[in-house]
C-alpha cells in the first residue's frame, strides 16, 4: 500500500511544515500545528464539467473587454468592490461572528435581478428564510441550498446556473477529494481553489464568507487571501450598530475604500452620509469634545473624539482608548506634557472615538490633543470648529495628505473654522474655500488662540 503523505499546517496562519513544531515561525503562535493528510488529487480535478483551455497567441486574441460589472444593488458594497460585482470574480468576505456577514450577503442576494444561489453550511433553510423575512420582501429568483459537500454544491450550481453564487461559509465546506477534516487548512484551500476554478470557468461571481481568527485575520489564513480576487473585511463594535466594510485586497479596484452600514431590526441599512450620523448633537458648553476631519480611503469623514481627563485617585494613572491606537495616545500625552507643560502624568485619560469606528489616520492627532486639552482645562470647544493635522514629537503640527478633501467635507457639513498645519498652506492653494482656514505650526500657538 502506498504510504500516505502528511504535512503539518499552522491553523492560525496556514504555514506549512514537514514535521510538528511547537511554535509557528511565521506567526509566533504556540501549539497551532495540526497534521493533515495530503492527497494526490488536487484542484486539477473538479466536480463540474471543466473545459480544458489552450495557450493563445496574444496578437491574435481579440481585445479584452473591460471587466463586466453588475451592481450589487447595495451602493456601499459596490463602492468597496470598486464599482460593482465583476463577473467571474471570487470575493472573500471576512469578519467576526455575529457582525452581519450572512445578513449582508443575503440582502445582496435578495436584491439582485438575476438568479442567485445562497449556499449555507451554517444555517438551515428555515433559519435563512426567517432572516430573509426580517429583511424584506422575498423575490422569486433567490435559491437557498443547505449543504456542506463541495461536490454537491458545484454540481447543483452548475445545473442551476445562477448569476451570483454565495457560500456561507468556506470553513464549513468539505471536498471528499482530500482526507483532511472540515475547516482544516487543506480543506479550506482545496475548496477555495475549486470555487475559483468554477468562478472563472462559468464566469459567475462567487462570494465566500470566511471567519476570522483571534487576531482578526481570516482563519485559514493568508493563503486564502492570495487565492481570491477580492478580500473584504466586515468590522465594527458588536454592541454598537455601525458596521464598516473595508477592502483589504482588490484585483479590480482600489483597496482604500470603505462602506458604512447600520444594523437595525430589518437588516443592514446603508449610511450614505456618515459624517452626519457619526456626529451626535451635543449640549453646548461640554468640554472634552472635538471634531477631526479624517480620510478613510477616498472618503472624508468628520469624526467626534471625546477625551476625559480626571485626577488619578490612586496608583498608576490609567489610560484607555476606544477606536484609537493606545500607543499613539500615550505618545500624544507625552508630547503635550513636555511641549505644553501640562501635568498629565497625574491624571487618568480616557479617549473615545464616537460611533465605534477605528481610526488609523494620523490627521486625527490634532483633534485628539484638542479634546484632551479641552477636558483638562474644562474649556469647551465650539461645535463649529474642526481639526485636521498630525502632531509630531516636537509639538509641531505636521501637514496631512489630501487636505482639500477634508476641508471640503467640513465646509459641506457647515463648519465655520478648520485648524490645519501651516505647511499644508504652502503646498496647496486653498483660496476657493469659504470656511475660515486657520493654520499653525505649533500646538502651543494653536491652543493659545483657541482657548
Ligand atoms: P449575521 O449576519 O448572522 O452575522 P455573521 O454571519 O457575521 O455571523 O448577523 C448577526 C447579528 O445581526 C445578529 O446578532 C442579529 C443581528 N441582526 C439584526 O440586528 N437585524 C436583522 O435584521 C438581522 C437579520 C440580524
Ligand atoms: Mg453567518
């Protein structure tokens, strides 16, 4: 009998090893290696009728038409996909459990004009029907299929010939061509490879739902991200209703796009003007609140930052952040302590980005410093003021990219003043704006003027 070949895969990142190892050299996790049987079959054999292709002469082939796109009928989803669903593309939608992946794709399936097939290995047809009823009217062109066997899924998809195929989730599928257990790296890879082939051969867009592991990467790993055309990440705080759909990889568009949704009782609602809903109306005279103009992808967003500074009652002062990098906050606090001479080291500092949004844009630095300073001095900042600038270690205000988009958004939303870096004025002509633009090169000068 032929010897069965096995290899070990890290279940966290998908790294492969010939022997068992305790600590993964790639992702540094412990005890993640699991033995999996390697099969002789691979994605070269498929469960659907497969046409062999031949090499073609580049000169003689007709010009490639620009990729065919159809609208997903969800504008925010179209935006992150780069302008609609590309035929024959394989899209992976990742996110934590309960964030709304199934709801989003079911909603898309229900609003399509063409035939859609929603394959679920997680929920029964009745459960999905119940969810669909919550979302709205059920059209006659949406098919459900509760199945986990890949060969069955491919066979049925081939005979139904839908315009969009949705698989919820890739981790519940198994191919009987290989022996590894459900959800293992080899199974996930094999199933994805087959679905990729299916998508390209039949020119049908395929959406895969993927779970994420504890680090937020799509479980069963980076390898999966390499295989698919587009990777979307659905994120947000489970306790808040906002959800953000981000593009991580896109062969057919930009990767810096962002879609915003709100989860309510009848499914996900698109948020077309995020700045307006993210800024909550506030009591006049409340200190510790400031607004920053950030940029998420191509999309300007005005976000509310809330800071609270209060004397530390005992022991080490606390620092806590929601939606912002903890290390960056401690850096900003140190800069303010040193350059503005305020004693923050004896104070507890809490920072919150309203709306459950996570920001990485350093242009928010200025707004954060302003909200902390405002809370420290208990001096409120007018709600018609907005900030956009990066703060450097010397307490200098550094220029930020695409300042005109930020100013434009602030002007659109009716702000009266925006504070930016002096250096932004040097490189850009900003005379066309009606909003009053105040520019500074040092944090201390800005605060002197503001408070
Ligand atoms: P779900 O799509 O099942 O998440 P995932 O597939 O990512 O695991 O959505 C889960 C949550 O959304 C669930 O906690 C219930 C909530 N939800 C609503 O609030 N309103 C709705 O209309 C629907 C369908 C779900
Ligand atoms: Mg689900």
